[in-house]
C-alpha cells in the first residue's frame, strides 16, 4: 500500500518510539500522515465514511539503522570475495547499494544512515530513495568523510593534511553530506585485544572539524575506538561516536554532559567472535573478542544509567553483517546487555530520528506514517520483528 493513500488501521497494540501502548487502537492515515489516533476499534464508523479499514497486528515506527555502508555486501565472509567486490565497476557497486537499501526496507528498516563511501554512491542512493516508489529505504548520507593521509579509512574518506585542508574540505563536503564523518582512529588489533595506533587527529584538529561542520549547519559523527581517541571525540563534542570500543565511565560522563550520542555497533565484532573460522582467529584472539564484547555490553548499560543518547546501528556491509537482518542481531546484543526492549526499540526508532533533528521523532498525530506492522507484539514475542507483515516507508523526507 502506498504511503500516500488514506485508510484506517486498527491494531492490537503499538509502540510510539518511546512508550508501549497495549490495547486496541485506531489510526487514521490521510495522504501519508497520521490524522488521528484513538483508543478502541472505530473501524465500523470509519468504514461507513468510506475509508478502507485494515485490522490486526502490532504497530511501531519504521526502524532506523544508524550505521551502514550500503555499497558493501555483508553476506560474503571469504576475504577474496570481499576484496573482489570492492574492485567492481562503479555501476555494479551502485546496484549493490540499491540492493542493500531494498533489503533493509523489506526488513522494516525504513531509514539508514550511510557512514561513508569514497565513490559518492550513498549520496546517489539518497536521491533515488526520495522517490516513494523506489522500493528503497530512505537514506541519510555521510557522503565522503575526512581522514589523515596514509591512515585507515580510504574507502570512505578523503585526506586532510592540515588545518586549512580541514576547513576547506569540511565546508565543501557539507554542501553534499547530511553529516560529516571524522575518521578519528584506526581499527582494533584483535590479536592484541586493543587499539594499538595513535589517533589520527589531536583535540585541536578534531575540534576544528566539529566547529567547521557546525558553522555549515551539520553534525559530525566519528569512527572511534580506544581510550585516547574516545577522549578526544568526547571533548571535541562530536555529534555521535561510532563503535566506541574500550569505552570508560569518565568518557561516558563527558558524553552525557555534552549530549554526544553513541552508536555501539556490536555486530561486526560479535560475528568474528561467533565465527572465528571465517577469519582464522586463534583461541587467544577469540578470548580477546569475548572480553571486548563483555566490556562493551557493560558500558552500554552504564551509558543508559548515565543518560548518554543511544543510537542503534549495525555497521552493515562489514563481514557477516547483512543489511536489514543485522538490526535484529544488534537488538539482541542490547537486550543481552540488560537494556529493556522499550529502551532498545527507542534506540532503533525515536532516538535516531531525534538525533537527526526530525520534526516528528515518534508516531503521533501529524507525523508521517513511517511504520512497521508485525503479526504479534514484540513485547510478547520478540521474533515477530524479523517478519514484518507490512511496511510503510513514509513520504520522502
């Protein structure tokens, strides 16, 4: 059903993005927006008024994956296949991104934030997805990020050598990107169980990225793990920290004070722990992975208690992290860490939309009807989330 149609929907319960509302409720949708929400079943009366009436199921906002790479395919785990994928022609990579956005939408993920690619494919798919008939999840694009020369991140960022290059590049990128991606650190050395290299940017340089982006009306998000890099990201006041492994209480306190959000992305590390044969990890490295995950879960729970805004993102496109499907794996990690389902679903819906400055972060009267219908309540049977029976992606934002 097109999001622009007018109809009534009577559900057995719903989640607005923040609160769970058990009990039968009637939604009236007109031209893609919620015209009315009322308790009980008013379907007979609305049907007499000529509205098509749908009944049954549980309603929640369209899910948001706040960290993906659309042009990467998460399904292959063979290193050679993954390397060959990256060498495909631009149009083949663009079609892979379209497939990722279609698959996401089929899973009930109506919005993704693409966390960078050097080809500009994410910006292209964002424009294609503005067409409600595209069959694509809507896209918030980080475009091309910024990194230091000869450091990690070449597949998603351009090099900036000095302050002048930072100011010039961020200002230029802000014209095309929804947010500015800062590659602040490298990747984790799993054999060592630590981030072993130094941050790419010192505090002054990171602050310049943040301040320049802010002057252009854009938020920043930082690829960052390890204590040194995390301290810089928090002190610089980035919009959100992505990954954030090796978090600590002091840094979480700064994040809470400054309103810095956190997108923990358990999925790639959890996959490598659960399937060490895909990478060839030794038992010692598998132990490191488990300790990293346990610490991550501990600090996720602490972040909730300290008031750090949480976004749910999967790093889809990474090895073993499939677009759309991975979001449910990330939900499982949040629940294993002790978060409530309400808080977890909030991180996957309203928190992200609020962070992205949406005028309507929750399902409410006047909001776009961007929603997912499941057969049962996930508060009673979590697995129902994996099989949406209807998805409305909403009008183009």
